[in-house]
């Protein structure tokens, strides 16, 4: 690993200058949990980022059956080993004690756990009520910039052709854009 990124001081890593007509130089960004020595990683699993739409190549560090870090892959033609803050630090949410693992529904003003069938049935029932009472404009979709092109297409087909709503909003790269809202 060429460079370890400091999440607090420099989440984008150091600058890597290059000649504008030259080849973009390799730089392998990496981040491991505190106390994890690179030599203690049992294996590196090749994957690609799903936190944004360009799918940066990366490797996931595994130790004791759990994810303990990530690193960029220098041979990737998209990122040449660089990873942004989402790739470097987003995986930590997987082990968070606050992470939801079951659906929550509101009962008597309180959120309570339920099974997936119950939660999805409530979504379907309420969606049908809104469509019957107020029409397709009562349903909207909000997404982030993390979808792949095929997923945006599928969403558009569901929203526009399936439901008939023009209310599709997405927030690519941190900016909010709207489609006929």
C-alpha cells in the first residue's frame, strides 16, 4: 500500500500532480481499522465500489471473517488505485451497533420491529390508497447518485410507465436535481 488516508485531516488523500498530457499516475489509497496491521489481514477480496456510479475497483480486507479495511487497485483504469471518502470509510457502517437490521413500522406513535412481509404490505397498501385517492402525482421517488445507469433506467420505467408519476428526484454528486417536480 502506497498511502494511508487520514479520514480527519485529508479524506481525499494527498495530491498527485501529473503532466496534463501524461498518464495519470498510480496511487493506492488504503484504510484499515485502528489496530489492524496489514500483515494480519487474512485475505484481500476483489470488488468494486457500489457507493457511486463509476464502480471504482477496490479490495476488501478480511480478518476473522469480517471486513476490516479497503484499498484501491492500481491496475484499475478508472481510479488507478485512488479511493474517495465513501469508498475508504463507508464500509464501517456495516458493523455499527446503530445499524437497522429489521424493518420498523409505526404503531400507536411508536416505531416497532416487524417482519419484511408486514412492512412491505404496508408500503403497498398505502401506495395503492394514495394512487386511488390522489393519483400518480402523489407518489414520488428520491434517489442518490449511487445508482448504476441500468438502475436509473429501471426506476424511470417504474415511475413513469408503471405508476405514471413525473416526480423523480435524484441527488448526483451531492447536488439536488429534479425531473418535472
